[in-house]
C-alpha cells in the first residue's frame, strides 16, 4: 500500500476537536480503509475514496450480481438495499456506506448453495419478468425493499415504483405482474 | 450396463411428437436461463476479471468533422496508473470495410479505421486507446491527452449532406451518398398516378434512435500462450463475424482468434455489427500480452455507439375511388452517420425499406429510390425492425390519409387492400408465404369495438376531450436465408445455420447453434425443440452458443432468424441423431431401422412398445463398446445439420390497435389501450413470444413518443445522458393485450416464424395513427416521430408541425 | 464516467462540519444524500478536491411541527421520510409537502436525497425550492459566525447558486404556517424527470371562497419565482383560469430543447389552474 497516507487523515473522522485536516490537493492515488457490511458479512477494503459503492461491490468484493447501467442514477441496474431501503449504488461512494447494512441480489436466494429461489425470484420466473436479465437484480432489490415497507401495495403503486428502473426487454408488464403476484401471495400467507 | 431411470432422462411411455403437439414445443416452459440470472450468477462481460487485467478507455474526437493535426499522449503516460496509450499509428491495424457488390454510384465503398488516423468524422470517434490499472485511472488518462484538429464545417443532416456545396464526409463519396439504388420501378407508373382518382402524399421523418441495450458494449481480450490464441470475450450478436474482422485487422490467422460471448444484456441490433473498440481492445491485449477490459460507459454509449432510424420518406400513393391502392412512389433517404457498418454496410436501412415497403397490401405498381447518406454523426447499425417501423408508418399513414380523403373507414380501406391469397408474389418480386393479414386486422378492430372504445371516443369528443383510435397492419419478413440476403448483394452473405447435437454416455445432450441469444431465451426454446425431437426432458439438453471454437460457424442472432433458421438446424440435427440411435437399436434387434421409433429417452420397436433400449444403453454401445456396432455405423453419438432458406423467407404478421387520449393542457399522449394480434406461426414458447411482443412494443412506443438522439449545429451530441435521452419507464408504457393467431411456416422445420421484431415495427404507426385520429377535429395531421408533447399541444390548437 | 480523485472527510458534528468547510474552502463540497452531486462527479462536471460527508449529523434528520404550528424539516431529512411520515408528524395542513415528494425522481432517489441537499443544490426546477418559495419558508444556516435565518425569497440567487456562504451549512427548513389549501404540480416528458414547468399555489380559503393566495413557478426563470400578477388576480376574486393566464403572461420563460418559451407559457396556464383546483379540493 505504497500510496497510503494515513497520517494525513484522509479517512478523517473529523469532529470539533479532532486531528488536523489534510487540506492539500489530491495528487496521485489516495487510499483509505473502508469497512462494509454486505449480506451479513463484514468486508474491509483499501481503496480510493472516489470509488462508488457499485464498483466496490462488483470489482473488490466480486459480488457481480449488481450491475452498472448508467452511472448517473437513472437506470437502476445497480439498485441495492441500504438498511433495507432501495438505493442507487452508483450514486454513492463506498465510504458513505460504512455503518450501513447492505443487501445485494446475492442475498435473496436460499438453501445450502444459495440456489433456492425466493418467492420474489420465482414470481419473476413464472411471469417471464426477465429476458436478458441485466436489469433484473436492480428490479429485484427495488421490489424487495418496496414490498418490505409496503406489503399492501396495489398494482398501480407497484407500477409507479417499477418506473424507477429501466428495462429494455420486457415492456415492464411482466415485471409489474411478477411483483404484484408475489405481494398478493405474501399477503395470503399472512392471513393463513 | 446401467439399469433404471437416469437423471434428466425420463422413462418410456409417451411417444415423441416433434413440432406443434410435442410435449414441450408450444408450452410456456420455464426458462433455463432464469435461475442464474435471478441469483446474480449470470456472467456478463464486465463480470469477468482475469489476473493482471488492465482497463481501457478511448480518447474520442471532440469535433464532428476535422483533420487530426497532432495527437500528444506524453502527459497521458505520466498519469498515475496509466500503463500504455496507443494511436492508430502505434497499432497499425487494417481498416474495417463493409462491401456491397454494386457498382458506383449504387454503392460507394468507404473504410472505417479502428482508430481515427488523419480524419475524424463524428464527435466521439475513437482516436486513441488508454490502458490503465483501473477504470478510474484510465479516465484520468483521457483527460491528459492532447489532440489538435483543423475543424471543418460538419454536415449534420441528410438534407445538408445532399446540398450541392456540402462538405464531404468521405472524399470518395460524391454528394455524401453511400448508397443510391432503385430496386423497383414499375413500367407506366406515372400514367397510373396521372389516371388515379386520388393521390395522397406523406412526408414523414423519424428521429435518430439508440437501440440501447441496458448492458453497454464491452470486451475482455487476452492472449492465451498455450492455445496460441487471442481470446476476445465480448457481448456480440455475431461472434464469428467479430472473429473474422479481428483476425483481418490484426493480420492473424482466423484460427488464432477465439471469440467467446458471455451472458449478454440485450443487443437489439446494436451488437450485430463489429465495433471498433473491441478490435482496439484486442489489439492492445495482443501488444501488451496482458488481459485488457473495455466497458463502454453510458455517455459514450449514447453519443458514440451505433445508432439507427433517422429516415425521411417522401411518398405518394394512388387510389381508385373505392379506396383500392393503385401504386406507390417512394423516395427514401436514410441518414447513416459517418461510416458503413460491418457486415451490413450503409445499405442496411435503404435496401430494407426499398425491398419491403409495399408490405401487406396488394400494390400493383411501385417505384422506389433508396439512398444512404453520410453525415458527421455516429454511424448506424441495424436496430430491431430495421426500416420497417418507418416504412410501415409511412404506408399506414397513406391508408389513413386516403381513408380520410375518400370518406372511408380506416379499417375498411385496409380490408379492401390486404393480401388474402397466398402465396402472393408482390410487385417487389417477393413471394409472401401464408399469413393472417385480414384475420388479424378484423380481430384487432373487433376487440376495440367490442370493448366500447368507439362509443367512448364519441362521448369524449362531446365533452371536448381528444380520444383517438389507430391501427397498424403489417408483416415482417423473418428467416432470411442466403438467397434473400444475396439479393441485397452484400459481399458477406449471411443466412444458413449449422447445429451439432451430441449425446454423451449418460444419454444427456449438448446442442450447438450458430445463433446468439441475448434475451431471446434460446437456451430454453432450442432445448424444447431438441427435447421433443429426441423424447428427452428439457433438463437433459444443454445449448452451447457464442464460442467460435465450439461452434462450427454461425451468423449470430439478428433479423428474427434464430428460431426459424437456427431452430430448424437444431431440429434437423436432433433428427439425424435420433436416426443413428434407431439404427444402433435396430442392429441389436436385427430388424430394419425403419421398424423402430423414438420414445421417451429410448428407442422402441414399432408396433411393440414393450421392446425398448434406453439411450444410456445405446450410448454405452456407441462409445464404450463400439466393437459391437455394425460396420456401417461410426462410433460416437453426434450429428450435424445445416439449414438454409432458399426462397424469400417467411412472413410473420400482426395488427396493433391503440387508443390514446391527448391532454389539451400539456399535449401529453396517454395510451389508454393497446391490443396486439400477432401471428408468428408455431410459437415454440408462447410466453417468450409474448415477452418479445411486449418488449418490442415498448421500444416502438419509445420511438414514437420519447427517444431521440439530437445534435447541435456543430455536430455535438446533445442527448448524452438519460436525462435527455428519454427511455420510457413503466409509467409511460401501457399494458398490452396479446392475441395469437397461428399460420405455421410451411418450410421451417418447426413451423415457427420469427417473433423478435414485430412489436417494434407496429407500434410507431399505430400510435401515430391514434394521435392523428384524436386530432381529427383540428385538421392537423402529424407525420414525424418522436411526437413531443409540445408538437401535440400545438396541433391541438390547430398549428401544424414546425418546418423540418 | 468515473469521478476525479478527491479526499473524503466525515464530519461528526455541526461544529466539525463548519470547521472543515472553513479550512478546506472553495475546493470542498458538502455531501449529504449526494443524489445530484455524485451524478455530476461521475460525469466530471463537478470535481471537488474535498468531500465533506455530513450524513452522520443525525441532529439534522428531523421532521415535525413546533408550538407555533410551523413545520421544521431538518436538512438531512430524506424525501422518503417526508413522503412516509405518520400523520402525527406531518399532518393534513402540510399535505402539499408530502404530495410534492412524489414528483422527486423515484423511490431509490428519494430514500437517499435530502431536503437540505436539494435546497442547497438549488436546481431551478427542484420541488423543495419551489415549495419553499411558495410557502414563505425560511432556511436556518450555521457557520463559523453563528446561525442565521434566510428567507426563501432571498436565498436563491441563480441556477445552483444560493446565499449560503462557502463555509455555511444549511441545517433546517422552516415552513412558518399551515398550508391546508396548497398544491404543487408539474409537467415533464416522463414522470420523475426534471420538470419543464412546475407550479405551486397556497390559497387563502375562507368558507367556500378563495380570498387570495401565493403562486410560484419553477422552470421559468433561473430560480423559482413568486408571481405577484397572478396573486393579485386571486386577491381580487378572479377565477383560477384568470389567475393562471396572468401567471403565464407575467413571466418570460426560457426557450430551449425541453420546450419553447411559448409552450412553457401554455404549460404555466395549465399547471397553475390545475394546482389551484387541486388545492381547493383538499
């Protein structure tokens, strides 16, 4: 870690009476240690602070299920859960996610080898809610976060939330139907 | 010898019946692709990480038309993390050249260098490649590059390009015209128009669009010392064509290049041509002997990737007093941007439009001129539908206008003109195989009528609201074989497909295809075909695609060819393998092989289903105890088949019906109802077909109402983010009801016709017609897409479209 | 689309944040939710040398009505928190604010984006900025020289430009009085886009009649603006249509790729009228 410059306080937890601030301009690579909690596991990464959360998830932690589609927060392919809420992982730096619980698509399935599909994943499959599958992890995490907060969501509300992400293959209808049927089945399960 | 059932291969019982009526074909079987894609275990290009891998980005032209005076990369090398940077001069690659076998001026050959050498022709054109330890450093490196240009006046529209004194995009292409062909000119057509009761004219323009796969383009290339091969993992619809171009540009034997396609996040045509960046990435990997990854970012994907669809039609149609069409006279100009794409050339759009424009109608006289014009914009590639969304819009506008002028019902005028007797050979020389043109039109119109939309339209008008109903009735040629592509006179003629089906000692099957699924579900649908043919469970069949070392040869996936052509090859190969299995079994029984039949996972004696031999036992003979095989049967269990189409292909067809309401206060177009009646012959997997329809319709609506690639007067792209390039969301795209009709293809091995593009083709015409119907009280008709709310709002106040 | 290098600083409290701002000067940028800033940094349209993350200042994450009936929104309160606030926290008298959240991007943007970040970013079409101008809000800011209060009408100086000094931090938005008859509406090509034109009204309703009100517009000027000409129509007992027409006549909106000036005027006429109708239907 030749470029690490810890004395300068690059990872400065700066309060009113803390260490001096490094106000010098950034020249060359600037590294900091980041601790992330992803899918219940803790990871430590030494990286440049400019790395977005999605790049760290994909290229440092090798959790490549989360995808990159636009890097400006519109397409939603990078959607993950941050403390249970859907967020764009391209619109935050990994350093900002310290202390939060992050969930990615890799956390959805179950079973000893992680290949047992969740009810949401099964609904996407049975409704043909995916074609090329590139946007799918983003939609899954969007729906997972939304339904957890609003299990009673109507189909119209689901469509409104699905409008947060872009899909180029399906025309969205099968995605809406998949989420709606999953929500309905969960509600039915609750009643029983 | 093993006994009992083996995993994935069911026991005997139900006889295999291939094609429609089989166990799997025709059923919405859950997709084989889904489990890995749903769990984040797919592997897309950007998911690949190789030891020591470097990251590339491109220094791109900042001017639309200019001469490169100097490229200074000195400072780039100083940027921390940058490993190398190369210009065209450093890499010395051959150009990418796409050719038509047509004389000038029908076709002017132009070369596309991998990196710009002396000229740049659009903003975003790659000028140098920067390779760094990570993607961040690579981008730092781009900022340090210094390129100086002598800026020339750009041509930013087809009209400007055709002007007498226009600057030339390519010195060799006079009038900036790359293609100028008249494919059809019926004798006496001028007299037909002169004598006609009614001549209507439309002047339509369609906006430049980006096919916009959500996964951008990208490649990971590395040199494999052991195989003595350059391995290029890239998301392409045409792996073998990428291999050919890479080998030629890098002057390698084609054997020394292996192209492998991982999971692919859509393509829609944009990835059916060979891009410059993947070749440059491969060249850098070869030069550095280290893995190099290039992932196109969205800004580059929106501004510097392959685009499509910017076309201008000036078309007249002659009708008799009863609304029967007498002739069409069309002038088609396609703005192809700066370069001709490989392998299709700049002819892709004008030749498609010229050949097929008469569509589903009985048009007795036809004259067309189709031109491809070069401009200083990012180049054009095929995009889902290729010209058909445009010419269908033109023809459907012609019928709507004629109906209005002749006082006829818009559905009735179409009914009087659609082809009903098949096969039908049109004025364009194309023979149309059977379809359900009239049936689809009637069912679509009846559906909207039965749902009460016509009454609602009347009621709305009385309340001062603006409801409109519009249709598009069209066909789509699919299953282009070598014969059909040869008519284009491409120097490279796609068309056939090869499949190999191989059974292992456990009785499980591996199938290869030269097609390349990127969302179309081939791992499922091809497996359905093979499983039915051989009487296997779908789980016993695995598809291999997208690896030039494992696939004999292929033309990839485009033009809705995969199920018609690739699926036929797959079925024929499986059939051959089935015959071999029967021959081995027949030998054991000492009977002629014709007296055997395939059952579920086994061969049985015809007429005596109790006498059977399971596939594992036959495979055991074929591989492990081959000494028991008869002399005329070779060891091993594999079979190869090719399929090609020797006629004009097969036509899928559909009618789309749309109801819209226009908001008087804002001009917003709201789609209230969307009905699609489609016929793609035998649907191997109806759910997959519906998915293709709905996805295609969404892209068609996008073109009709939302998306447009725009440039300023200097040729600077002005829609380089998703804020400006407006991809519609679930809020804008309506639910679509789909009805299926089935007119099987007579010559494909499965009865299937292509289903990939139809949705996209019909939607712009149907939406535009519905908007114009809603505007009928204003007297304004709109003929340009995308229709913006502002244009609609103006029209609602009786103001015409702004001048082009 | 990877950001340029920067140094990352995490502030633990308000004093620390302002001290960092003072020391790092113009090269520093405060990041809260970052939903606009990170996108601009990914395009390298913004390239701060230093990023000061204030997300840890939990005292700035609050929402509620004070004893005077004013709604106080902490700068770090997310759009989503406002949108989903229970009635006891955000009552019917401020329904306009809750409803306006639905116009901000989409759910995953609203879960991260903050009220204060939006106001400090000062996009001409931003919903929080328009609400603040329409509802006479004030902004509390904190700096090395102490606290001060800036009226919304004095805060926005131009596109992405505010009256905040470089070393000051926005801490709270105060909506001074209930606005039970207020509404915000807007128009864009797609839902969730930046508005071409947005309109907010806050009507004074007594009994069944409108006695006056405030009318504000976004997307028609470099900053959100009140339209006195339209407010006069309301005060004079004019119709909503007349009020909307006056608003359209009073402003000189921009002419660009998102809409011509004349189209924007038409949109103003539509949106002001619809906002008024929505406001009285509450």
